[in-house]
C-alpha cells in the first residue's frame, strides 16, 4: 500500500488471524541507492513502481478528451430533453421572469431533478435576477449550471474536481471497498470494471470477493471479470453466509500479503426488506472484525433508469451502512439523469463514478463540471 518498503523489514514475520504468515511481498521492485541513517550506516530500500494509493488517486482524477467524449455521449438522452430549455431562454424577457422559471422547472422535472432540488436551483436564479446579477437568457443558463455544480461539489466538501475514494494507507494492508445496491443495478459488472481500472491504470493487484450468495451465476460472472482484469478471486465455498465469506476473503488478502485492493460484491436487495438490510449491516461488521477500519469505502450503485426512485434507495442504504460514495450506472439508457443531483442534494454523498456504456472503459470517474457541461452544452456559435 506504499511506495517504499525497507528490505530489513521484509525479514520480519507478522501474525494474521491467529497464524503466522509472511509479510506483504513487493512486486517488481528494484534496488535504489541507500538512504542515509542517523547512525551513519545505510539501508537498502526496495521501491515498488507499480502501485501506491497516491498513484491510484491521481490517475482516477485525470480526465482525458476520450473520457469527456464518453460522458457526453452517455448523457445524450437526458441532454436532448433538457435542450427545450434553450428554446425557452431564447425568448427571455425580464418581464416574463415567473413564466420562464415555471417552464424551466417543468424541464428540470422532466429529467427527474426532483421538486425540492429544482425549486432550490430556480430560487437561486430568481434571487440573482432580482439583484441584477443575471440579465440575459445566456446568463440564466450559466447560473443554472453553476447552481447545479455547487450542489455536486458541496457533497465533496466544496472541493472542485472528482471526489477521491477513501483508501487504506496503512503499510502492508489492502484497501477494502464494499459495493452495495438493489437488484439489477449492475453491481457485479461495476465491481469488474473497477477492478479493470485499478489494475490497468495504477498497477494494483485486486481481489474480487463473490459476496452475492443469492444469485446462482454471480460468482461465475465475477470470476470472468477477475480474469479479464487480471485480478484474483477470493476463495469461497457454496453455502457460506455472506458475512463469513467476506471475513474470510479479507483474511486471505492479508495472508497473501500482496493484494492492494479488495473489492467485495454483495447480493442485490430491496431497500424495503429489513431482514436483508440487517444482513448487509452484518456483512460490513464482519469485515471490520477482521480488519479494523474496514471497509474503507462503501459505494452504492444506483441504476440511472430508476429516476427519482433511487432517492429512497439511497436514504435506506446510507442509514444502514453509511455510504461514502455513489456510482450511477446505465446513464446512457435513460433521460432521467437529473435524479442523481437530487440524491446528492439531500444526502450530501458525492458521486464517484458514472457508467455511460457497456464497454470496459465506460465506467468513468465523475467530475461535476464536465457532467453538467454535458447536460447543458454551450450553444454553438
């Protein structure tokens, strides 16, 4: 989990889960000039070039033009419906402020921005118009975009740019990421795509955990993703309860010593089923029993085609397992892309990834400004 490790430390032994195991190995290491020590002697340090938490965080934050193009293409259905706003603003007159705001509200509601969020955004526009800060239709559109970006960035502590994953920086330990959500949202596929991104972009060794014990083909599907992404599958036995399975997987990752990230899939469950939600709480507690502070990140997968229904899902999952980030999937197949803004507005949980297609590369790091620009593109000159 770190860039440099002392070779002398590599001779030590550590106790994991009641048994003695070899300490975490480094991959693709090379000797570098000795570092000076206070006693005047030197120590050889091995530098592992492939993976570090900071490298993973850095590469996920970078957005290339191809990334932006994917997001733009994937938001086409929502953008097409919002384009009516340009027609409304082309006829902008200050005397018609309230009528114009009503039409803008209807347009926002048509893509599931939600009543509360739409009203908040438009109240801000009204206030700025009354102060004389906004005078033209183009300024109204710019003001709308700014208000929406502010909602999305406020969930990230007001910081611009992508929201970072919460990862484990403790030497010799992997980061554990728990992925949760309702049935059919695309959790297993998302876990596979995350594994691909982590491995291909930062050199991480990823363990995939088949915690979806309800769906018969889930483990087989995840094994395929592990192969495609050069990850490793956690050992498991059919019939093992999900909490025990995840505990054992973390134990296995620690024993292996060279796993950087553990991605734990979970069974889809209705947020209204109290027993299944309690089971999910138990899964998270089991992981924490094996490694203090784990899971380090809990990601909720939301199906973009469900629109505002995702708000109730997010409320219940957040109350149960303290969600740290959202992943919006299937955005390319819906005109209801505004719903996630309502979720962020109410719960102040940042969006961390967005799925805009079926391809391996179509799970994109979420960046508020580029997302809003894709929904409300500037008029071509």
